[in-house]
């Protein structure tokens, strides 16, 4: 069972990612979703998902802080974090790297960007 | 008593003293000699006459007769005594009263003719003249002439002469006084006159009518005074004009300075504030009186003191810094040195005498800049999120239609096939337009970052050939789509250049994709040559070309070749503007050569000796501020 968490305050983006992932044809994927940083933190600690799609602009605590918490405070280094942001600025890329994110996808992304990355992380058997 | 007269008097006194002395000596001597001679001859004559007339008397020894004769001779002036000595040496008669002095006894025996000076005690000095009677056979007559008479006569003569000289002296002095006064009076008048002239009293007059040198001097001074008065009048007028002009200029300048919206601060060479304007007082909420005479460092901090110091050392440069103003506002200070061109110093740049610092309140500009940045990132975020959904779901729809729906449609026919084809086309349009919108958002972000100077440039050594390979790879899909040929003509052994790799690749991609976009058939040629101190890159196509009127504006924002009303827009209109900014940042230039219908060539240069790129943000932010 692969667990993937989608964190975005926009329900349509969550829906889009869920639909893309449902089309990946990977067996045994369980998708969790959260619309804010606090909920995301709770789910991460409870479920320990393999992949987290993490939006930067979140109500409450932002994506960088969530990422920082997972990697540096909780030391959950097995979690693969893909930051999602609308900003294509170098500063945000650097911030994502500093907070410990594994990958960075800028909006708008294509289906192929997402599928390729998920397959890469989950391994060839999926 | 005038000095001139004093001097004259001194000269007269000395002159008279010399005259009096010499005349007194010479006349005294002459008089003495003459009188002595006269007395001698007189005495001799008397003695001879007594001798000759007394021979008989003596022979007869009639002493009383002789006595009577000699007595009358004593009446003659100068004759003091007479005595007769007989052959035995006895004084037989004499005129001595009451008795014969001893000195006479000594000389009575002289029987020869002699003249000698004798002194008789109690009676004085005498000239004794002895005259023998009949060769001394009878006796000798002695006549004594009184020398005292000679001296008294001499004294009287001298007194007369000196009195005369004194009178002449007094008269001379009187004359000298009058004469000297006559000279010194006009001289004094002239002195007073020249003193008045010296104190610029040109209305003063002088009344000297004499025809001599003094008159000439007076005339010269009068004409000089007139000339001076004229010159002074002219200068005074010129000066008044200059003062009025200066006052006007000063009023203008003061008005300009006082009404400037920017704060003005002037410091001397040591950084001491010596002038401020009201705007500055308001900016810092410090009164003018509190600022004058203080050091700028004490009032405005190290940053300002630093640029003041720099401006003093570099006359041709302006230095800027941000400075905190009162009420949490932010100002930008620009310091420029005040340099005086001086011949006295060898310094090529002249002598620094202080600095002028202009302070502008850039709070609102900064706020606007921040608002602009925030706005753009917000808008781009707000646009990208729905765009992500639109593109994502469209892709999902396309995929599901292709994979799940279209294969299931069993019914065949013209209408169904056409509909399916139209749906495919429609979805492609949605996707390509969505991508165009994404590109537009990216370009807008790029332009705003470039203009705000917020691009972080990563300057490194790069090879042009490698850049071309990257760009060629990125645009290969476009070339395949249009079936266009990519040709390149790159000079071998090109030197490396320093620049931002990603940004320069962006330029190549932009120019290559533009070339493809506007070319329907033929090829795109990328040529790289080495110039004198630069590398020249040109990208030519065989496309539609650009009309003369469009050539001027292609590098401007939101301008595209062709008419957007009739032609289908095929880009964002920002690409060339971005290219221009990137190339110019690297110190190069970009231009286009084209003729409508005959293709276009876009060229740009990259300098081999790159300019100092170490402080790009200052330059960009200043130019940005100047634009505003």
C-alpha cells in the first residue's frame, strides 16, 4: 500500500492531482488530502506517507514550514516531498531546497510531470 | 611751525654760524693786524718826532720842556706813555703816574730802534717803541702804545659786525619763513586734498593758482581726481548692476532650493553641515538651527558620512545610499562633490571644497515597487492556479477521451469522424492557448524582475557554442513541427565569455523560436563571428521579414510584427524586450536587419572584455528610479 498526501488549499488542484494519480494505474495507492498545514502535519505524523505534494501558499503554516518540520524536526527523511508553487522565482527554489524539499514543480504542471515523478519515486514495480 | 620751515631754519642757523665764525676770525685777525701796524707806525712817528725835536732840549738838559712836550702826546689816542732816557740811562722825563713801573727800568737802556711787546703789571699790555735821539748819543725816546685800546676797538668792531649779521639773520629767517610758508601752504592744501581723494571724496576742490611746480602738481591732481571719480562712478554703477543681478540670482536660487521637494544638504570639506533647505528639516524633523555646524555623521549616521567622504575623493561620481527619515520613511541620498577648478593646485581635478547631498523621499516609490512586485506575484499565482486546473483537467479529458471514449465509439460516419477531429482540435487549442498564457505570465514576471533589478545574475565563464547547443535542443520540437532546417556557422576557437548562462540561453531560444514562428519554409541560420573586442551572433531566417515601420518597435514591450487584428498573434510580445534587456545588461547591443518578404536577421554582440558586473543592482536600481 502506497500512501500519497496532497496538500493544497485549492480543492480543484487537489482534485486534479487525485485524478491524475488515479489514472497512473499504480496498484494500492491510498490518497490523503489536506487543505492546510496543521492537518497536513497531523496526517504526516499519523500515516507517514511516501510522497507529499506540498503547496507553498497555505493558510496557517506555509509549505516551507511544513517541509522543514518533516525533514528537520520530525526527521522523517523517508518522505519524498514535492513542492508545488505558482512562483517560479529563484528565491522560492532556494527556499524549498533549504527547507529540505526533494523536488520542485511549478504550476501549471503537465500530467506527464506528475506521473513521471511518482513512478520514479515508487519504483519500477509499481 | 611746519617741518619744512624747521629744516630751513636749521640750514639758515648752520649757514649763519659758519659765516659768523669765519668772518669773525678773518676780520678780527685783519683788524688786529691793521690796528697793531697802525699803532706801531703811529708810535714810531711820535717817537721820531719827539726825538728830533728834543735833541736840543736834551742837550741843554731842559727836562721840564721835554716833559711839557711829551705830556701833550699822551692826548693822542692809543698813546699810553712816553718817556725819554738820556745818554746816561736816566729817565729824564716820563708820563707815568704816580711812578715808573719796574718793567720800564728793564727796557730803558735799549738805545737802538726797537719795537717790542711788554707787559706792565697793573697797567696791561703795551707796544714799546724806542727811537734813539741822534743815533743814541743824546738819549732814547720810548713811546708805549696801549694794546688794550686795540682789543677794545677790536671788540667794538666785532660786536658791530655780529650785530649786523644778527640783523641779517633775523631778516633772513623772516624771509625764509614767509617763503617756506608760501611753498608749504599749498603743499598742505594739496595734502588735505589728496587725503580727501583717498577717502573717495571726489567733490572736494583745491584752489591753487600758482604757475610753478606746485601749481602743476595741483592741476595734475585735479585731473587725476576727475579721472578717478569717473572710473569710480563707472565701477560703482557696474557693481550696483552686478549686485542687483547677484541678488536676483541668489533669490532665484534660494527660492529654488527652499521650494525643492527633495532635501538638500551641503557640507564643507570636513563634513560639517553649512546649508540645508526646509524640505530636509521636514524630512528629518530637525530644525535648520540644530543642523548647521554639526557633523553630518552625528546627525545622519555612518552611511551618509561614507558617501560624503567618497564624493569628496571622486569628483566625477555620484554616490547613493538609502537613509532612514523621520516617521519611518525611507530616503535615497545622492552625494556629489563640490570641486573648484583651481590653478593653484596641481591636482588635475581641482580642489574639493565640500559635498552636496540631495535626499529624496522614496518611501512611496519603495511602497509602489513593493506593491508592484507583490501584485505581479499575486496575480501570477492567482492566474497559475486556475490555469493549472484548466490545463490539467483538459489533459485528463484529452487522455480519457483518447483512451476510454473514442475507441468505444462503434458508429462510423462522416459526422462522427468530423466531430471527433474537431474535439481533438478544440482540446489542442485549449492546451496551446493555455501554454501561451503560461509563457505570457512567465515573460511578464521576467520583465518586471528585470525592470525592478531583482534578477539575480550568475556570472560565469561560458562558451557560445554550448549555449547554441542548449537552445537548439530546446527548440528542436519547433523545427520538426515546421520542417525547417537549422544551419549554423560558428567560427572555431571562440574565446569564452563571462555572462549568465541561463539568461543567454533564454536569448538564443527566444530568437530561434521567433525565427521559426515567422518562417514557413526554408531554414534558420545561426552565425557566430569574432569581432574586434566582441562576439557577434546573428540569427537569420527565410521568413516573412519585418516592415520598415515595425523594425523600430520590435524591441518594445507588447509589440509584435504584423497586425494583431488580422494576423493571429503568435507570442507574448515580450520576448525581444527581454532579450534586449539581457544583452544590454551584458554590455552588448541588439538590432535587426530585415526587409518585408525577404527574411530577417537578428544580431547581438557580447563584449569579450566584460564590464564590471560586480555591482549590477546599484546601476539598475538607479536607472529604475530615474525612470520614475
